[in-house]
């Protein structure tokens, strides 16, 4: 079994505060793992650290075969992170944002067009500045950036927040589709029923540590959305 | 690196083209500064003509600061700076791209201000080669140094007020050199201007090199 994420006694500091205080976690390639826990448990820091945005101060941390203690930049091109912010440029159109993100990740401009279609950002919406979109549309655009980048590891922080029912169903299908194609997904969510339905495993965090997890189980079947 | 630079420069210029901040705010501000100086010194036309080069570059510097600040404000909204880190783009490429975008805006600004100086200050342009090389070296140096200090200030809450405090002392030698070089060109003594142009190219080379090497680590810390 190849591991996409392997953490051992991993510590990450926010200033002097250990937001991750010795995390042990294995995530196999192709798994969809739900990380649950109360506010301040360290879920967001875990995702940011796995994305190479927050440094590991001690312990072992390997993501997609890269040792993040040595180099946390090399892995970034293979990661898609959906955070609380959308990471979009307000003044650029949806199409501009997606094409920039796709080309920066080494993907083609065509993948940006396909991602917009997959997320329902069709027609006129493509040429609308992100600042003029509704919160839900901005969230869809942020998800579309991840789809366009075609990452090997999806890190999703409260992915259902701000999406309408159709958007949530679409996101769930995209996550399943990505896992079917071999990508690994780690998502943090407070909407446990919704997120657990797409996860093959759930781990629990508290006080900056992983304190418990459920055994792997197959994800419920649902027709995935395929992005060519 | 060059591909990344072109990508970032294209993105930044597209942001400016769509937001029109440079056209609607920076250029009018720059012209306003020229007009204010013209009103203040109008009673002495000779003085205005003599100090024209210095006023021109002071105006470029102040307006350029707005363009540099703007270059990093767009990365601060909605955590776009994290997106830039996650993009996998080369740090040197990001630096060159952002500096190039600022430089393009400065060149456009200088073109507009040149017309303003000729009209308002009654300045006659001589020795175009010296003037063009002075403008080129100053623009590259200003854009490179501004981009370096822009990323240093970017992660701080007081970035808007800190950036001018950091940048203005650093750019003072370049301002002096460019004013002297232009003065030499306009007074018909180009021989006096070339040493200043060489100094400007040294200044630009130092900051471009420093930015290429240091921007990546600075972006990580911002």
C-alpha cells in the first residue's frame, strides 16, 4: 500500500503555539479521509501543513513521497487546497483565474475550460469578475481551480460551506470521481453526515493530535463526474 | 523561470487592465502632483525648467509606490498569496513577473509625465539616447527594489504605511542619479550624465539579482 500522507509525531507551530502537537497519520493513495474535530483541534493547520504552507517543526512528514521537513515547495504543484478563502483574484474573471491557475500548475488551458463546465460555470459566468459572483459561485470557482489543476492530493477545508444543494451533490461526485481516478482526498468538515457519506475513513483530532479513527470502509456508490 | 515570469506579469497586467486602478487613480495622481508643483513655482519659470527633472522623478517615485503597493494588495485579497505559493511557480519567476508588470506601468506613467513636463514646465528634450537609457535603468531599479521591499512588507499589518518608509531611503540614490542624468541631457552636457547612468544600471543590477535570489524565501515568510 502506497501512502500519500505519512506523518509521525509531526509538530507544526503557529508562532509558539503547537497547532499540531505530535500528529500520527497515514493516508493511502486513493483514500477519501474525513478529519473531524472541534474548532481549534488543528484540522485546518493539518491541511495547510500537508499542502506545504505551514512548516513542520519536528517529527516526520512525507506527502506524495516528498519529505516536507526538507522541502515543502516541491510537492505543491501536485496539491489542490480548498481553504476558507477562495484564493481567487477578485478583479479577474472566472476564466482568467482558472487559466492562470491551470497554466501555473502545468495543466493546459483546456483543462480550465473543462473544469468550468464541470462546475456549472458556463457561458456568461466565465467572463464575470469574481468580485461580482455570489458566495456560492465563488466557492464553485474555487473548486473548479482544483479540478483544473488535476492534483494528486485534494485537501478540502469545509468544502460544503457556502454551496447550495446541487453544488454539494456536485462536489461529492467530484470527490468520488477524483478518488476513482487514483487521487487522494483529505477533507475537514463539521458537516459530518454529509462528509462521512463520501469518506472511506474518518479520523478525529483534538488538541492538535489525531486521537482516533474508524476502520476503512468502502464509499457509497454514486455516479462520479468525469473530467476528461 | 521565464515562463513563470511571463505568466505572473500577464496576470498582474490583466488585473490592472480590468480594475483600471492605474489609469483611474495612479496617472491622475501623478499629473496632479506635476500641476501642483507648476502652480507652486509658476512665478519663476526658469526655476521650474531647471528643477523639472527632479520633480519628474519625484513624481514617478511617489506614483510608483502606489503601483508597487497595488501589486501586493491584489495578492492579499482572499489569501491569493497562498495561491501563489501553492501554484508551484518559481520564486525568481514570480519576482521577475511582478517587477516586469510594475515596470510596464511605470514606463506608461513616465510617457504621460514626459508630456506633462514638456507642456507645464516648458522643458525641451535633448539627447534622447541618454534620456531613454536613464529612464530604462531607473525604471528597472525602481521596479526591482520596490518589488523586493513590497514582499518584505506584504506580511505585516502595517504594510501600507511601512512600504514608503522602507523604499524611499533606498531609492534616494537612484532618484538623485536619474535627476542628475536627465539634467545633464536637458542642459546639453550629456558627458556629465553618463556616470550617473552607469550608477543607475549598477543599482538596477544589484536589486534584480537580489530579488531573483531572495524573493522565493521572502514569499515563504510573508
